[in-house]
């Protein structure tokens, strides 16, 4: 099975790297085909055309994945997942894809919420042979308003260096122990991602 993915990042973006890695861990038989659209405005404008292209290339379904942050504000100036989702649904309908196997996954707030969900893995990456660093458990990672800043803070406290998402996110995910799916599911957006992948899986 080939699943298409559309991301708002660049070709080496953290979202793409981590999602493709997690797909391989959960469902080794799935092949990923990804299109990156660089930023959220481009994704909102061009994801339907990209989805049509992926379906035409033989993808059995397509997942459109984006972060709630950076905010695309509603009239009150707040980030609004419902507004972004509806904008994509309307654009998909205009493309004639309203009944197509295209699914939307909004990551709340940022992709780093998934890193915070599995604190043992992040702790292992940030620990050194001479200093064990423990990341506190975050019960509801999607409720963290700025998880990237929180991950940056842990990197500075543990290692004294900056967190770079394109470099470090995938390294954290690949660090032993293996992914703890129960912990990752504490993130509702990860659970939605997993559910869209699991459709039709044995």
C-alpha cells in the first residue's frame, strides 16, 4: 500500500521525517510518497491539487498534515483548527475531491507536542553518560501552547545547545527506547494520525 502525505514543511522538514519514520515503525508494509509545500499558506492553497496528483500516482489515500502553529488566525485573531480544516474541505470540494480518500490531520499545537508525549525517549536523547536528564511527564501534550519552546528549553538545560527541528526531531524519535505508542496517543493529533493510517490494516 502507498499512502500520500502533504506537509507544510520543506523537503527535509521535521514533520516529514518523523511521520515517515513512524509509519515505517507502525506499518512496515506501507510505502510513503510525500509532497512538501514549504509553509501553511501554500498548503492551504495548494494541498487539493497536490492530493489529486498523489491519487493519480497510485496512492490509495492521502493525509494532509499541518501544525496549528504558526497561527492562521480567525476573526478574533486566534489560531482556529476548525477554520483551517473547513478551508481545506472547501478547497478539496472545489477540486472535486470531497468523496476522495483524503484525510486531514492538524497537529496541535506544533509537531514537538509528539516529542513531549514520549518523555522517556526525549529524556534518553538529552542524557549523557555522566548526567541523566529527566523530562517531566506532560499529561496532555496537545494542550501545551508552545511545545517547540519547551523542547528548546530542555535542550538548553540538558545540553547547552539549541534545538533545530530539522536536525533533532528525527534523532529524538530514533533514540532508544522504541516508540511508546500508548504515550504517543496521549497526543490527540497523533492518535488521529495513527487512526487514518490504520484504516484497512490487518
